[in-house]
C-alpha cells in the first residue's frame, strides 16, 4: 500500500470535524433532555469546558500499565471505526481507508474499545469497575447478536461486505434505502443500535447514579478526557454506521450531520420515553425480539437472493 | 506524628505473612502495600493568561461529589429540578470522588462521618474545593455541645466557601457555587495547597477526634 500524506491529512480533518460535531451533539441532546424535564440544561460549550478542565487537573494517579492503555484502546476503537468507514459517498478524499471488507472490520472495532477498557478498568482494582465491566460486556455480547444478524442479512441482500457498495445500492431516492428494501434487517439493526449507543433503556453500565459510574470509576483527569473524547467520536461514528447501512449514506457534510443527528436522536428519544433496564432484563430483551427479527431477516434474505 | 498501635485495627489490615505461589514467604502490610502513603505535595501557583483561561474552565465546570453528609444533603437534590437547575451554571453531579472537584459538606459531621469525609476528600484530585453548608460546619450550630459531632470544619479540612443558615435554601447553595466560581476565576482556589502545607496540623486535629483511625495517614 502506498503511503499518501494528503489522504492522511483529509482523514485527520474529518476526525476533527466529527469530534467537534460529537461534542456539540452531546450537549444539544442534553439540552433536549433538560427541556423535556422543564429545565434549561447545560450551555452548548459545556463538553469542551469539561475537557479542558479534566486536562488541567493538577494531580494524577496511576494504577499500572493497563490503566494507561485502557483509554487508549477505547480511543483506538472509536478512531478506527471512523478511519475504516467511508465518510461521504462518491467522494475520493472523504472515503478514508475503506476497502472491500470494511464492514467486517467495523464489527470488530465496535467491541475492541470495550475489551481494552475492560482490561484497563480491572487494573484499577475498584470493585465497582469490575461489576461495571461484567455488566457492560454481557450487555454488549447480547447487542452484537441482532446487529450481526442484520449485517449478515444486508450482506446477503447486496452480496457484498463493502460499505461503498452497500451505499451505492441505496442511491437514487428514499425508496432504495435498506430501510425500505429490507425492513426486517433494519428493525433488528435499529433495535441493536439502541444498545450500541448505550442510551437510557440500556445505560445501566455507565449511568452516574448506578454503582458509581461503572467501568470508569477510577478514571480521572487526562484518562477521563480521553474517554470523553472517544465517546464524542463514537456517538457520531455509530450513527454514521447505521446511516450508511439503513439510511442511504451521505453525499455531503450537511447531509451527514443531519442524518447522524436524527439517527442519534432516535436513541435519545427512546431513552427519554423508557426507563432503565436491569442488566439481565436488557440481555434477555436483546436475545428475544431483535434476535428473532434478525433471524427472520437472514432467512428471508437467503430465500429471496 | 507518633505511630498509633491501635486496638481498632481490622483483621484484614493486620501485618501478616503469606506464602507466595513459588513457595517463598512474603510479608504483607496492607496499610502500606494496598494504599499510597505519599504525602500531598504543595504545587507552585502559576500566573498568566494560560492559567487564567484554565481557571475559567475550572470554574465553569464544577463537578460535585454526590455524598450526603448531614441533614443539608436534602437541599442538594432540588438543584437538579427545573426550579433551580444548576446545570445552567456548569455544576454537575458526579458519583465518584476521583472525578469530582467540589465537596459539599452538607451540615453537621459526626465523628464517624468525618472519617469518611477525610478519606473522600483525600481521594479527590487537586484542584479541589470544599463548600461548607449550614451553621453546623461553622461553629457547630444547634449541635454545638453535642458529644458526637465536630464544631468547626475548618480545623479538619480547608474550606473555600461557607454558606450560613439552618438550613440554607437551595438558592443559597447556588449563590455559594457562584461565589466559588468568582474565587477560582480570581486565582484564589488553592485550598488544596493549604491542606498540603499544613498537613501535620490537620492530621493532628483529625486524630484527636477520630479514635479508631485504622487507615493510612493520607490515602489516595
């Protein structure tokens, strides 16, 4: 593979845009939630201020090597998802490092950060972190099932594991979106998205008022700022993943921003309406309806193709 | 400080000998091995535009430790309701001391609670601030002659902002946060430094009150 510095710089610019959009989106969604509760909510610039404050703390504490590596793994998970997925359809400079099998790689990157974080948080020695990890991993294992089934159904439908080809097949009008050409896979995938976004019904893992904060209990200062940077990136990238799979991808940045906003908004909307699941309930839920719909979607896709 | 041989030492914190997997015998002193005993170091106070900007960020993002210590803790939950809404001012609740900057000591402190408060305060990363809520933290208030509560919080932890009243209303608490912000922006939020500089004095006061010390001097 030849090394291309301009491609790298374009990807870096894309990452910068996605990071800032993720921060803005998170404070916007918090304001939406606050309005629903009758409050005004945080200022729009709050995530940036939090980040600066975390970096400027004066004392640090480390629990060992993996404690350092944990947030780095998590960040690599988010950045990797961004780098190996085309940002805009039909654009050479915004296609990042996507290749013909990028969809499979993306599924791996989704769990990559989670596993790294599990190792880092368990090094911190806090029992709260250990409980949080076991909860997080068991929920994520359950989320993966319907998501993978939906991806398999789409892969059978379009006979490809490439994002670019899946996006290409959805061009030319709303009725060509996977949402309408393969509704069963879309339903299974969007239900799995609720878990992947870890918003309200499924946010037991990281909710501040459960066992303190879950896996990042011991993380503070720059460690926590890396985690928050990643969460800003990963919310946009996860939304972009589902946008590419079900909602036709995006041709330009405006479309990208609008579509990722609404995909993310679905999970926030559901979160505002439904209270939090216990972890055993959420695992059971994911393995019941979304999985069932996913299996039917795969069977239907296999039958018709 | 003299080493206390206390009768309150829990069995799991006693010095013991353990056989390692390779057969050798190793000595374990949990208070030394499981906690960081390093004393807090005072840092050098910086000045200049960069520091001013960082101070602004510190002031605009106050993360409060959600630890109800006295009867004043009932005044904190209304702050997240529509009527008071502290999120507007960048004040947010955190559940763990590692991630918080502001410790709201809400009301009287019994001897038992004081021990937990000290441990929690020491676990917070610097710069950290203490808001003392209610008269009980200033002079003991209505618990002035109680056998089981402390009178002046100032003797045990460095306090940034006092809020007088019994009990102060949530508005008073919001005003206190506003005052704390002003102090930080003016570059006066260095009470953690004060704690490190007068460490011996604070520890002496704390150990006078807490009889069953049973923990390292400074626990991170």
